[in-house]
C-alpha cells in the first residue's frame, strides 16, 4: 500500500504518475486498469489523456456509491482510524494528520494479513521479512544529536524533538522540532518512548522535558527464586523454591538449568547452561531484565560467570553456590543446605519472595529428581503438539525418518500450507531440548520451510508418528563418580544435502556418562571428501569443547583439563595431528585449521572410535530401528515411565 500526502487535489495526477513509475520499475507488470470515483482530480483532461496514451482502462464508480470501490474505501477507513489513534495516543495536534497517515501505512505494510496467508504486504512485495527493531512510539520525545559545526563547550549536544516515524529511502528517523517549527531527518537519536511533548504554545517548557534516568523494570523490588537444587554427597535432593506473589502464574513452576547432579566437585548431570542459554534467547536481555537482582548478587559476593553471563558463582569447593538467573527468577544449587538457606534469607531481606515446591517443571521441561538420578522429559508438551496438529490418534512408528531418505527442493511437487508447516517445525525444534534423537530429522525438515511440498510434509508426519510412540522418552542423568571427565564425539556425513551438496555435522558432549550438549547442523562449505567433512565437523566440535572446558573450570575452580574428542575417520585424525601444510588441506578454509592448534597445545585429545559405536551418528543420518535404539541408549534417552528407583 502506498500513500501520497497532497497539498491540493490537483496534485493527484503527478502522484499517480510517480506511483506508476515506481511499481512498474520494480515489477514486470504494467498497470492495465484503474478504478476511481468521479472526483474532479481523476477526470481532468491531462489525467484522462495520460491513461488513454498508456492503454490504461478506466473504471469509474457510480456517484455516491463507494461500495463499488469497496477495497480501497475500506482501506482508507482503516488508515484514517489508525492515524487518529496515533495522534490521540500522544495528544498531538490535528495538523500532523499527514505524518500520522504516513506512519500508519508504514505499519500496516509490515503487519501480517490473512489475504496474503499471514504474510506481511512488505514480505509479499520485497520477498523478505521486514525489520521492526527500529520502530518507536509515534509522537514520543526524542533527543537528536546537534550537528551544528563549531559548537561551544557549553552548548547543548542534543535537542528535544518529536518522533514522526521512519524516513523512507534512508536509514534515519523523521522528526519535528516544535521550537523552530521544522522537520528534520537524523540517524543519531535517543528516544524517551514513555514521554510525550507538551503542546502548549508550540514549545515545551524546560520543566516538562523528560529527564534521563534509570527506572526500575519491575513495579516493586521483587525477584522469584523459582527452584533451589541442592546436591549432597549421597543423595540428589532439592530444597523449596520461591516466587513473587505478584508475578503471573506462568512463573509459578519455572526454573533455570534443567540439570544438576552431585556436588560441585562431581557434576555428572547435564549442567547444560548452553542449552538453557538457547531458551533464554538473549542472555544480555535476561540480565538487563533482572538488573536489580543481579546487583544484589554482586553485593552478596557473587561473581558473574564469564563463559555464561546468566550464571553467578560464590565460594569454592564444599562452600560453593551457583545461581542461574532467568528474567526475575533464580535457581540455586550448592553442596550445603545451610548455605543455600542462608543465601535465601539474604535475598528475602532485599526482595519479596515466597517458596515454591521442588523443581519439577521449567518452560515445558518436566524434571523428576530421584535418589540417584534426575529425569528430564517434555511429555506434556509433546502431547500438546500431537493434539494441536491432529495427530493424537495416529499410528506410532519406530523411527522418525526412513533410512536413506533423501530430501530436496521439490520444485514440481504439490505445495502444502507453508505457515502450518513452519508452525509444526517450530514446535518440534523446542522439543529438542530433551530429545536429541529428533535433531537430525527435524533439522532436515526445517531446511524446506520456504516452499514445503507433500514430500516434506510426509517426513514431518512421520516425526509426529515417532513422537506418538516415544512420548514418555527423555534424558536420564545417573549419579556418577567424583572426578570430572568431559569427552565428546564428532561425526559427519558426506554431501547429504542434495541441493547444495553440503555435509551435515553432528557432535555430542558428555559430562562423565551424561549427555550435556549436542548439535546437528549443515556445514557452511562443500567438502571434497569424507576426510575433509570429518575434519570440518571436528573443528566445530573443538570450538564447543573449549567453551565447555572453560565453563567447567570456572564453575568448579579446578584447572582446565584436556577434552577427548572421538572421531571415526583415521585420515581426518592424521590431518588434525599433522600441523604440516600439504596438498590435502591447502584448499580448506583457514578457520577449520583451528583444531590443529588445539591438539598441538594439548587442549583437545583426538582419538579414533569405531564407526559402529559412534554416538554422534544419529545426528548425521537417519538410522534403522535397531541401531536407532542402540544410539538412544548411548545418548541417555530412556522410557522414563519405567525409570524408577
């Protein structure tokens, strides 16, 4: 939708010529028909002659019958209603109606509509999704950088103005200076979205200008201690949690890391903060949302974890306490119940808190803590997925993808509803936090979300059928020895992507015998051989291994130890251990040689492992039923309905 603000009706002809040029230059189509009312601006001699010369057929509505041009009339009503709301929202004078209309159309072009299959007009026209992070509250106060040359030392470096939207055609904001009555375009702007201009005599009094100040994110000094996981030397237990009474009920049973076992010296369970960071989406935003709580943690002697900013630590050895921060929720673990209770009392003096039960549910992840193990599953969420997509009564199958299935862009296949396809893929991807056996098939299906066909939809349905038969499956973390041992497996297929001939990397990392991290991802570069594909997969795994190594050292206070990486390709191992430049590797991107340096420094130890027992194999290809069951056991995936102490 386009809009042109005219000074007079006679300018409609020039506006139409501009519109015609823009649309025809950006598409391969010509305007063939123009439907308007019988307004004088559309019936002028020059307008009529122009349409005749361009071969544009005219459709004119009957006088006083706007129903004959209902689409544009309805759209005009929508735009004007939105413009009125924008003006009223910040008490702006009616003379800014043109700016409000411009901004309303800009927003409507970036809002999804059913007529386009829940896509935005911008996406339908440009072929890509719009960016919305630059949008601000229309009419809010904005401080614009003063670019006047030769400023004196005491001159203001910014001027207060009013935000009027985005200046189309350049990466800048459109603003109005009420004190001088001028429009201005600027890139360097600081917004006060909760403040509006006081429209008195055309200028804002100095005392009414909003001040730059730090405001509390929450209305009260509240924080939720959602769950405390206390780990003793004998049993795995948890202490009560706490929650703010004014927090929405959705926070009642949330928690941080879905995994902790044993004492800090003997973590064996999935201290999988990287996975939780994936749920957080953006750790920096999480920390900002809980600024007050984080400052209190620092004041109590806690240190922010360098490797994972959502985690805070205090003390060493038996006296250590770990705190995971998620928005205004905290989760606590340590070796001593007394120290945990003392910490809770300290927090209660600063914030309003109330205890919850033991950690049992967190963001769709069900946690069951037993004497010698911790169980994680998403059974309730899985049932919801099956019900939502009408697969609750489907027949179960033994594997999520048929072995040797080859997906590709099916340009001649029958398309299916892309929105529904993306919706089910999004639901399945969240399920991967406790179901690594689904990583490869879901990853493969997600590569074809742009134009899915019946071929791809069939694969998704099989994943749902497999989910039906394994709905109670999840991860089991068994209590292990005191000594910390981290090791991983790296694997790759060769040119499994039929469209770009790229390979798929897979990696798994274990804390003692408990799976704490996994990944299945298409490689960014085409590999010329299985040796090269395995080499690139191992390099990606090495980067993650170094992060786990540093994180473990920071949490436990112990000196970093080498991490063993098991690879099932002897040629790739020889290439990793040989730092000499030779013909086999000269074409490989420099960044993939990083693993050689890690091996040379002793940070990574690469060892050969038999292909038949390669635990990352399930992340690179579809496996038959028997081998899939074996891989599930090696990954720690169990039917948790039968897992009882």
